[in-house]
C-alpha cells in the first residue's frame, strides 16, 4: 500500500510538472487577463517590480501572474488558502527564487499585517485580487493601509449590472460555495478604489483593471463603469461561450436598476443579511 501511495504521489507530481512546462510557452489566464495586464505594464514601461497574487491557486492554472513570477527581474508574493492548491503552488514555484509563498485565509483584518510581514513595498507594481468572497473589504483595507500598487487587477461579479452597487459582506466564516454569490459589482469596486487615486482603465470580462492616476497621465483615460461594462463584458462576442453558467442571470443585462435589485434580492434570498445592494 505504501508503494502504491508513493507511486501515486510521483505520478501527480509528474503531471503537475508537465502541466507547468506546457504553460511556459502559453498564456493560461482564463480570459486573456494576462495579455491585458502585460499591455498596461508595457505602456507604463515597467520592466521589473513586485507582484502580489491573492488567491494564487496552483500558480499555473488560469494564472495571470505566472509570467511575472517566472521573470527573474520580478519578485513577488503568492498567497493561497487551500492546502492542496498551495502544495501544488509550492512544488511548481520551487524554481522561482524571487517568489515568496504563504498559505492562509486573507481577511480585512490580516491583509495589511500580511503584506507588512512579507515586506511588500508600499508602491508595489501589480496586485491581483481574486478571493471569491468579500474582496471589496480586502481592497479597501489594503488601500487604507497605505499601499498603492501601480496596477490593480480585481475580480468583480460580472453578473451584476453597472447601475448596481453590490458586495458580499465580510463574514469570517464565509467561503465561496461555487454559485453566483461572490465578490462585488463593478460599480462597488470603482467607487471604493478610485477615491484612493486610481482610474478605471477597463473591464476584462470579470476583471476590473485600475491604474494609479499619477502614472496614467496621457497613457490612459478614466472609463465610466457603464462603458467599461458594455465593452468589457456585455457586448463581448464570446461572452456566452466563456460564461455559459451565467445564462440563468443574463436577464440582468436588460433590467433597470430597480428591477435588478429586486431580482438580486430574490435570487440571493438564502443569503439574506450577508450582502449589501443598492
């Protein structure tokens, strides 16, 4: 039995490494988030820096930060809560000497101390935030804590139309259950991040791209949530192909704000008291 277990582990590691090697020559992000980030980084002429990936998973599958961790000019911190995914992350990133790894749940209460503990620079280059829950509270604490990443790539709940402010409220016991209940709307993200000195550069399907205002200059213009949502999600020709699981809530794309709020309250009735919508 022990030999069988060892062989099983070796096989799993072999498959992981093969998956990793394949990813070295391909962009594996879900909806070309990496290519969008790469374009912003290039326009800002950032050739080295520090990246923080919150909820890095195994570091390869659908990752939009892998290419930065691979680059010897970059260093960074990858955080992951799930023990199995973290084990894979540790194995796959073992050859990246500039990568720091940490396993644990990120909350509004510990995110600043975590960044400080790993000596993350206040003006680090790139933050990727994708914790599938109370992301809005986490990004607010990061910015309140004095951190000013040059670029923020933040997952939003793409189902919620831009007229609606929606967020999952912080609850230390909450975790994503694989349904539509997670994160925040684009409006909520924009209204929280922009007052700290950022512009909304674009929406890449379900990732809001923010750039620090002092760096944006003539390179980027601030985009309204309505325009960003229309061009970055609603009117994408491959939206239904990439997000087939959103078919049961696509009606929200045509609803008024009032009807959207009514629908959301009914749809998330089992989560009553665990979110804010307005």
